[in-house]
C-alpha cells in the first residue's frame, strides 16, 4: 500500500498534486456541510448561489493565479473592479448608454490598468506589489471622483441582461408554497466558466502558457531557454487586469449598482483562493481549475461558518486563516515527502 | 516524446479526478433535489398529505425561524442593535434566529438572503448596508413567499411591495430635533442666527442616517438663515472625523458649529478641535465651538455631553428587537403591519437651558444628563 502511494505521489507533477488536494478538500467540506447543516446545503440551488455570488471572484482570482504563477502579484484587482462598476453605472444611468458600450468600458479600464502596470513591472523592474498598491489607491480614488454616492442603475436593457437566468434543468426544487422553482445561474457564471476553460487551455496547451510556468519557476533558466521573460511578465499583468475589468463587470451585473465600496477586499480573497487552489506565491506552480475550487472552498467555508450560528464576523476570518494555514502546511508536507520519495 | 506522454498521462489523471468529483456531486444534489418533495410531484390528494406532514413538523417544532442579515459590527450602536434583536428573538419567545453578519458587504448580504430562502425560513429581517441594488433578491424572497422586514436602514426599490414593512429611526426627525435645540439655545442666549457658521461631518454617503440627518440640517439652515459652510463625509468613524475636522478648521477659521452625524465622528472632531488649540463647548460668545451629535450609545460621548463639550445628542434608539418580534407575530397572524413604523427616541443634553423642543408642532422633552 505504502509503496503504491509513494509511487503515485512521485509520479504526479507538483501542480496536479496540489490540485488534487484542493478538490478533495472541497468535496469533503461540501459533503460535511450537507450532512451537518442539512436543509440549505442539500438543495442544488445553494451550490449555484455560491457560483452566482462568486462569479466575479472566480474571474479575478484566475487572473491573480496567472500573475502568481509568473512570480508576481496584483493587489489592484478589487479597485479596478470597483472603478469598472462605478463607470459602467454612471455611463448606463446618466448617459443612457447601452450594455455593449458598458462592456467596452469595462474591458478598456482593465486594459489600461494592465498596460501601465505591466510596463512598470516588466520593463522598469519595479516590484509588482508596489506597482499594484499604487494601482489600487488610484482606482479607489478615481471611483470616488467619478461618483461619490452609491446608486442603482435603472437602465432597462441592462436590467434585462442582469435578470437573465440560465436555468439548469433537473436541479429545481419545490418551495414551501408548493411551487416548482427551477435551479438557475446568472450570466456571470457562464462568463466565469468560459474564462476558467480558456485560461486552463492556454496554460496547458499553448506555448505562451508554458512560458508563464517557466518564468515563475526560474526566470534565469527561462531566459536561457530563449523565453522573452519581460514580455511574459507584461502579458500576465495585462491578462490579470483585463480579467479584473471583466470581473468588475460581472460584479456590477450581480449587484446592479455602482459604489465606491464595491469589491472591497476582493484582491485578498482572490489571493487566498489562489493559494487554497494550490498556486504558490513563489511562482512556477499553480492551476486554474484549482483556483476555481479555491474560490468555491472559500465561499463554502464562509457559508458554513455563517449558517452555523457563529454570527460574529471574526469567526469567518479566523476560520479562513486556519484553513489557509492547514493548506499551506499540507502543501509543504506533501511536497517535502515527494521530494524525499524522488530522493 | 516521453515528456509529451507524461503530460497526456497527467492530464488524463486530472480529468478523471474532476470527472469523478463532478459525478459524485451531481448524484448527491440530484438525490437531494428529488428527495426534497417526492410527494408533491403526484396527485392533489398527495399534496394535501404533504402539507399535513409539514404541519405536523411544525407542531413538533413550533419555533418561528427568522433569518436576520445584519450589515456589520462597525459601531457601538450596531452592536447594541444586534444585541437587542438577539435577546428578543429567542426560543423562549417562540423564535429561532439565524444571524448572519454581512461585514459591510452587499454581496455577503445578498448571499445571506439567498441562503435564508433556500433554508425556507418563515421571515427575513434585513438591515441593508446600502439603499441601492436590492430589487432582484427581494423579488426572489417574495416569489418564495417569505416576508422581508427591513430594519434600521431603508432600500431604494422600484416596487415598495417587495418588502413587508420597515422598522427604524426617523433620521430626519433626529436632525430636526438637534437643529431645533440649536435654534432654541442660540435664541435663549441672544446669539444672532446669521452668525452661526455650520460645518456638517456627514455619515457614510448614501446611508439612510446620512440622508435623513443631512436633510434635517439643510432645512434648518434654510429656515433660520444659518451659514452652512461645507458638508463632507466622516464615514461614521472617529479617525475620519478627526481628519476631516482638522482640515475644516484650517479652511474655515470662523466656523462655530459642528454637526456630526454620529458620536464617533464627534469624538474625532473634539480631538481635532482641541489639538488645534480651540475649545469645544456651549459658550458661543466666548469663541467656543458648539457640537451637535447623534446616537447616544457611546459612554465617552455621553460623558462629553455631561461636560458640555457636546452640546446635545439626538438619540438613535437601537432597541429594534421587540418591535421586530411584534411585527413578525402580526404577519404570522395574517394581519398587515404598518408599512413604516418608528421607534421612540429621546434627546440628551448636559445643559438645562432648554427643557422642551417643539418640532413640527409636537413637543419633545429634553433629557438632562447628570
């Protein structure tokens, strides 16, 4: 038995190993929630609600993972998302714009942040933490300049898009009035799944995807292999900010309002999700599917804590801290054992 | 070639893991989805049977399940508010309370309400963090037949029927009381009304308390000809209140009234005033700066009010629990509760110059702090 396990461990790549841990933990947790919390978690819609609430986080966390794989970090994503939500809200409400225009604004803001931050990080060799810290302050400040007061968007075309529900056949349930309620996801979830699949394929099958791992793993040897390190770094920040723009728009679709306090702390949740998902801050290791499950794990634990009646806010924080700790320890133990096995 | 092979192999493994996980997940959820209501799928008689079963369940477990989404725990007032609701909606009083803290995030609150809907609670109470963006989740609750009762802050929705009723403070009246106190006090010491230079340290922009209290101040400024120099947000916190006050003192050296939209801001403002070498107090003729504040929950602020550093505090009563329990009982009995109901609120001052206030033709006694 033991030898079989060792064989398996040593046969898997670091990324796949961490991914497996994440997925197993997520399912154990969810099944635990089903067994102990009962009622709510047994319904499929509870799971879809987790997706609905976290579509934006999934998208931004995917971008975050990409940057982290190349060894960088981007803490401006929450600010960018807030700026996008406010700009889109103002454009749709005061200037009577259409939804397509709002999407373009979201992408434009994301691209602009990506280009500036990417250039500063990749070509001027400034620490990504500092660059994105400045980016974060700038984005939050700009959001307040665009509009101080939070407000609802009344644009009909936008509300129609926002209210669109994609029903998932076969998972509906009866509410207490005896009415059948079909299970549904919001459009944002579809966007998030597309992003996950696209990024997964890019990292797995495309040369540029493998470059990200090479640069994050060891930029010196990547350079010697003829990989354009600067361009790869630039690209990772560009994609990350672009996804922050997309995530901001999905967030905006979820809440339907613009506010300077939107997406507060989203960058930290994105980092936590990536880490839970098996991405390493040191770079070179990570997986988009893991990030996806990382977000789900984070949200499930929040859900469990809050519905367990531990109503004080700090319990959520403490649980997440404990969970991060456990993940990090498990990750390092497993990696150490594997190294030993390879010996 | 070898490398490629191993990649393919790993890929297969990964896909297998995910597929297995997904399948187990689907089976679990599918089982539960079909297990939820096996009876209700079939004939009408079976349906009534199902309802009987549900009724039987209730008699065994008669507690009224209430989901409460609190917006956060940012101030003393908020903690007292949570405590009031928690101490009233107890099993002894016939309630089971599911309490969720939104941590100042609207998305958390939307998620909490959706969780309550999935758990099929009997009623939902919501203290919303902002006024905007609640349409869709409130209509989901309505579709599910769960009444939503708003507490404290209000929401800005297209259809008022999306919520059952609202319980809370009349923030505009609080503003009117505080300004009326200032008006009567300055009259009593013969201080000219047009010599009052007022700055407003507002609460979090867009919150009901900020909107109502700012409105009360603006009306009074228009009516009595006070000079409203600037309105700027202190976000209901002491730190921000201090920061804002310090810069206001630099900008407007002749200001003599500070209208703070909660006690925490007032505490910050007092620090800034004292640091700048000025004095907070009631002696306007002697160059002191008069401070008006709201809430009346913070012991330090109440102490300052006794000393006269804060001239008067308009109370914002956090004891919503009892009113909430009454409203839920009324809804359960099938009666229509009042759409907007206000809790009783006092006005505190350490100065006995003003005994009663007259606001909109109604008299309010001033509670003297000793």
